[in-house]
C-alpha cells in the first residue's frame, strides 16, 4: 500500500475538498465511514485504485481553475457556521418541505406496484423529523457557543463556561445523530436500488429519485463539514483555553 493510498478517505476529503464530489459519484462514504484507507474503500467498492486517483487529481485541477475553494480548515469557525446554516441547513429544510408532498403524489400513483416506495417514504419521514430537531439544536445551542468561544479567543478574553460542561458533550450527541442519518440514507438507497427509477416511472417519480440522490449528496457534504472540520476544530480550541 503506497503512502497515497494509505491515507484515509476522510484525509483525502479534508486535504482536497474537490475529492468529495468524486467520492459521491463513486459511492465512497467519506463522512461517517471516512476512517478507511483509500485502498480499502476502493477494494470495498470494487474500483481500481489508479483510476480513482486519476479522478481525484482531475477533480482537484478542474475545481481549482473553476473557482476559489474555501479552506475551512483555516477560515474562521464563525464563517463555517454561517456557511453550514445558509447553505446546507437552508437546503435541507427546503427539500424536506418539497419532497414530502412529492412523496405523497408518487406513492398514491405508484405505491401499489412499487411497495419499495413506501419503505423509502417511511425512512425519509423519520430522517426529516430527526434532521429538523437536529438542526434546531445546533443553531440554538452548539453553534452560538462555538461562535462566542472563537470571538473570546480572538479578542483574548476569558471564554465563558458552556452550560453543557464541555463542547465535547453536544458534539458527541450530534455525531451520534449523524450516524443515524447515515443509516437512514443507506436504507433509502438500498430500498430504491440506488435511486433507479423503474421503466414505468412517471416524471414525478423520476424527479423524486433524482432529488433524493441530490439530498443524500448534500447531507454527506454537510456531515463532513461538521464531523471532520467544525467539531474537531471547536474541541481543539476549547482544549487550548
């Protein structure tokens, strides 16, 4: 195993943000399952390592030329919190509101012939409820504390003790809920055969599956930013006080 392929999938995602799109396309879990090495991930997905490495390099070059990539490992935590709230939390809420009625429409027409739709709908309904409460807890409790802590550190002022003892406590809860969300996403993908619409699928059916696939991709990126960047940086900042 070379040094390059020994790196974990999580390390690849952290060092090269463009890698997340490659992993998403290839079905490699870089958020909850990011501890495996690239070689292990490729073996599990039955993918040639060299081909994946080429795709990673090409994605990095293309993205670097196309746009400025935020280095969330170095930019202020407050900026990352704003990005998560205004990009991923906003998207998640909008899609939950949109996909609920779309599910009802598609299930009413195709549910009898495609009972797997009912399983996907049930998993999504549970996931939507969990995510709604999860995001609320982050926005009302954890995120404001992280922002205040960073402001105090920057201004060289004392950090007020958090009401939850240590930032590790709510982080542990959020990560546990992220694992639950990851399980729900896997269940939905499995029940839908990878969001493959059947031959008799109408436009709404096809639209639903495309939207669910996009929802999954965004939630993976969302969890990655929190689990692998925001939370570890916040814990490290607290420990330095």
